[in-house]
C-alpha cells in the first residue's frame, strides 16, 4: 500500500472543502455587503441595513478563512493559515447582526 496517498488525504480534503466553502459562502456574503452599501437600495430602518451589512461581512470573512485554509493546504503551508483576527471579525459581525435583528423585532 502506498502511504503517500494516505498522508495527503487530509491535505486534499482541506483543499477541496476549503475552496468549496470559500466560493459558496463568498457568493452569499459579498452580495449582502453590496446590497447594504449600494446607495440606490433603500433600507429605512438603520438596524436592518446594519444587520445586512454585518451578516455580509461575517459571511465574507468566513469565506476568506476557508479560502486561506485551502491556499495554505495547496501550497503546503508556504502561505500561512489564517490567524485569529478573521475569526474575531466574523464573530463580532455576527453578534452585531443578531443584536440588530433583536432591535428590529422589538421595535
């Protein structure tokens, strides 16, 4: 049995899943950011617009993290995997989106 294929299975999985998640989540998150920032779209309550922006930023950051993991696996860690900062940005954005949703439901 060839042990090279066993050793690279985890790497291949990180490339495949990281790339797929990066593209899939990015195609959801980036349009939300554009909708929230586009001047022609009217979101009268500020909290709804902020919620859309925070959710878009959160999903885009998760997409960046997954893409960075895929690139690090593809280049065999010559490009460093993501640090803690993108996870903090995604978490804070998600908390802002949840708070704005609660404010919008209470009002």
